[in-house]
C-alpha cells in the first residue's frame, strides 16, 4: 500500500478514509494519522485528496508525470549536477555575488522518469 497522506488530526484522517470507501477506493488508516491506498486505486484516491484540498499534507507533489500522466510524483530535492554554472559565474561577475538558481527534481514512482 502507498501512503496517500498523513494528517495531524485523527478525525480528519478517519473522515478522508470514509470518503474514499464511499467512492469505492480501498484504504487503510494507520495509527499516526496516515491514510494508505492500494497502488491501483492511487489516481482515484488522489482525485479525492485534491477535492478535499489536502494535497499539501501529502508527500506527493500534485503534478502529473509528463510520460505516463500518473500523479505518483515525488519531489527529490535539488539537482546540483544540472545547476547552471554559466549563470552562476555571470551573476557573480555582474552583481558581485552569485545567485544560486537550482533546479528542483521530480521522480515518477510508476515509470521512473525524472525531470
């Protein structure tokens, strides 16, 4: 099972689990407020999560994968390998201090695509 979200209040987690069950999505409620769903039901469960405006409480980004259109996308942090060193040097020369523009990385848990 995939953890869909983790809520601080047990009552909110129970309400979300009940909504998922009424929509035909099998879910499991954990001890610390996490709501888990089967991988096959993830897209339907994520749609319910978006309707309830609880995407911010989720470990998922809310973006769709450009390859397979799945919403099982996680934020992997900053990719320093693809940082623009030319931009870094140019801003250091013009402004006297470098502006560190970094690129955020996302990874799809279904197809493995990274962008």
